[in-house]
């Protein structure tokens, strides 16, 4: 994927400078050590290969810069945090493309789930499937209180199956029984339901999502990094190791599953339904 980096905006020093790429805007505040990362892949922030690649690069840059200890993930697109994996990357392409795409999805999850940074999701829009997965890798989730902003792993509604590491991430967050129902039924939760089941940690009015994320971040930043990072590692490493041990097999599973005629038909029909919704 071709990555175009954005120019820093004119400002009065580091904290006023933006950086990032075409699809991932980064607003750093060196003074507080917190950066706000905004996805900008209109119309719905679908996780195309380009967006995944730029996300990984931007995250790596922040991880390697000791100035930053916390990142808030949010959307620059109105009403959608992320529509999840880009269905056009999984439809009508060849096996090599599917393999490359899935490797990038894995890579992003691996980096996010064990990130040394404090990650907070400021969910300011709809958050299905892969969008929900990204929020689940964060240390804390704040969802805007809007009945249109549904969140959940709805893969079964598309006739596809959430892979084991999506499932593990959900189980680690809301527990086994709630995950069993949520995954099989492909549940998309309203904000109040998401809060009740523990899928998000706070639901706040839409105009307070970012300010709430910043104040929650201050609390997490007050904890010494080494102690917090080792604790996070202790909680999450087993889950990450499961995928690391079988990364290639997981790619092969994905490629053969997604290449099936029946799955391709389901995905095409789902995409058609999304397009017809407008007309
Ligand atoms: C045992 C075997 C195991 C093997 C393992 C295999 C594992 C396979 C698992 C693969 C995992 C997949 C996880 C995913 O993330 S799949 C994606 C699921 N996403 C969704 O269901 C969301 C679909 N989108 C929506 O519901 C809505 O778009 C929205 C996000 C609620 C926003 O609604 P809004 O009304 O604002 O916008 P529109 O619906 O009109 O959409 C605008 C245009 O964007 C296109 N679109 C939407 N979502 C996607 C997407 N995910 N990918 C690509 N394109 C998308 C939509 O078609 C519109 O396009 P148009 O302008 O051309 O009409």
C-alpha cells in the first residue's frame, strides 16, 4: 500500500504539531504524553489494507517515541467509529491477497493487544465487528450515548465466523456465557446494553466522549509504566501467544474459509444489502 504522510500543521511547538498519514491523523500532546489518533477513511472507516498499514505505522511511531505513554483511538468520520474489516478486501480477490490482508489484520491486533501504551477507545460512532475488535484491544472504552451507535461482533449475521482470537478477546472482556450468546447471535448492543454487559466501561453524551477519554487517561497515566505494563502483559500474553503459535495456520484457515463459493456469495449479498439500504 502507498502511504502518504500528512504535513505537520503550523503551530507553536511540538504539542501543536499533527502528524500521521492520509488515513490516520495523529494529534500529539507532548506535554501530557498523550496522542489522539483519528481514523479517517471515509465514509465508514472500513479497515482496508491501506488503513491497517497506516494504523500499524502510526502506532509503531508512537510506541518508539518515549514522549508518548497514552493514545486515544477515535474516528474522524461522522457517526461511525469503524465499520470493521473492509468487505471489498474479502470479496472477489485471489488467495494471495486474502493472505496478505489477513496477515495485516493479525499484525494490528497483536500490536494493539499487547501495546505498552495506555490505549483508550473514544467510540464516537457505530462500532461493528472489526471496529469492535479494535476497541476491545484497548484498556478502556467510552461509547457515545446514541441509539444508532451499535457495538458488537456481528460476524454470524454476515454468514461468517469470528476467529478464535476475536472470540478470546471478547471472552476476556465480558466473560464466557455472555460471549457465547453475543457471538452466536451476532449481537449488536445499544449503548446501555453494552455498558450492562461490560463491553464498554462508560457511556457518555456524544459531545463528552473525547473529554472523558482525556480525564480517564490522566488516571491511567498516574500509574508507573513498568508496573502497569507488566500487569497488562500478565493478563493478555496467553491470549496473544495462542495466535502467535499458529499464525500461518490461521492465515490458511482464513484463506480457505473466505474463498469458499458459499462464503463469497454471503458476503456479496451482504454488501448488496448495504448498498440497497440507501435507494
Ligand atoms: C471455522 C473457520 C474459521 C475461519 C476463520 C475465518 C474468519 C473470517 C472472519 C472475518 C472477520 C470479519 C470481521 C468484520 O469486520 S466483517 C465486516 C462487518 N461489518 C459490518 O457488518 C458493518 C457493515 N456496515 C454497516 O453496518 C454500516 O455501513 C454502518 C457502519 C452502520 C454505517 O452506516 P451508514 O448508513 O452510515 O453507511 P452505509 O451503510 O450507507 O455505508 C456507506 C458505504 O460504505 C460501504 N460499507 C459499509 N461497511 C463496509 C465494510 N465493512 N466494508 C466495505 N464497505 C463498507 C457501504 O456499502 C456503502 O457503500 P456505497 O457508498 O458504495 O453504497
